[in-house]
C-alpha cells in the first residue's frame, strides 16, 4: 500500500481579498466554517492566517488566532493546526512570534518557518538568518514544531544548517512551494532536486503558486508526497481562469485525484504519530 496522503489545507493566506474572490474566508467564523467543511471531507492539517475582519489585512495577533483555533477545536480536537509566522507584513520578532504564546487548548501544534528571504511579484518576505533562528528557538522551547517552507534549493540547504545548530529536531515536515517568479519553478527538475536534497526523516508536501497548484498537487499525489492546497495559493479552479474556486472545490478535486492514484488521506492522528506530536484532544505540540 502506498504512503497515505498528507493534505495541508490553506484556506485564507495573506493576499486574497473579497474583492478578488468572494470565496476567501476572512472573518473568524468564515475561516472556522471552511475548516469545518474541510475536516469533514478529509484533511490532515490546516495552515492558518488571521485577518482583521474590518480591513481584511493580515494580522499577527494571538487574540484572533485564539478565536479561530478555539472554534476549530470544538468540532475537531485532533486536527493538526499550524499558525503563520510570515515576514511579509510583519518585521518584529514580537509580532511574528505572538501566536506561539497561546497555551493549553489553544496552543498551535506547528508554526510556519520560511527558510530565507524572498521576493514575490510585488512584495518581499523578509526572513533574516537571525529572525529564522530566533523563531526556531522559540518554537523549540515551547514544543511547537516548525512547518518548514522552502521556495528553492537554498532554503532546503539552510534547514540543514539549523539542524546542525540544534534548532530543528527530526522528524521534519516541509512545504515545498514552486512556481513563484523569483524561486524554483513548477517543473519536475526543480521539484525533484528539492525532494532529493531534503534532510533525513522528512515528510513533505508540494505546493504550486497560482496555475501551478493543480500541476504540483497532481505530481505529489502520483509520486507519493503530500499536497498543500487552498485559496491561499490559488483562487482559480481552471488554468484558463474562468471560474473562481471555493476551498471545497479545490479539496474535492484533490480527493478525486487521490482516489484515482490509490492514495488514502492521512489522518491527523497518523500524522501526529509520524511527527512525534502530542495526541491532540487537549494536548498539542511536541
């Protein structure tokens, strides 16, 4: 039997707005409801971004994350929850680390850790070596597992530097994000090199930016990896961009492709065991 499929659900992100697509969940209740539907359909984990409900701007505030996490854990106390620690909008360590200080039933299992600075189409995400190491140290101290984000082979290599410094402990989980204009492109060569160079004892998922999402998700399903999927990375259902997608549309398609490839979805409980996470249902993190 093939390895079960990790589905990392990314419902919101930092970029999509209601003006761009009415399907993006922005408010706490909208995000919680989309995660509820996804949980019932079958996912392994969720990668959360908080938003200000009035301005729709990204927010780092743990108070908003606490409402989202609390809402999710009412219906799925085992779901693996990752909070965003993005450097695209927030530059100070205290801002980026804020959600890591949630505790007990609101504690996240994981926090995103982008492994270098990078340029997107219009903005930069700043991740200095010091910032990356400080976030990794806080997560290690608090028993929160980094969700390692790599946009190119250099970021994979930097993870090995962090391992040597004792800031990352196996097993590791990587999101490999392909198709961004200034990073690795969404093709088999770039994906293969990144996968081949991962540290030992690593689980991984492929993500594709925009039109590359379906191609990279399909590739990962075919070759035994996981997928990162959701409106965060792609708001369109078709590559011709004639139909805006809801999160349920994107997830339903993944389930169809997974079934065609004989891939069962990995449950949160199974992922917790593989990643040496606590069992959930009141006990979170590592």
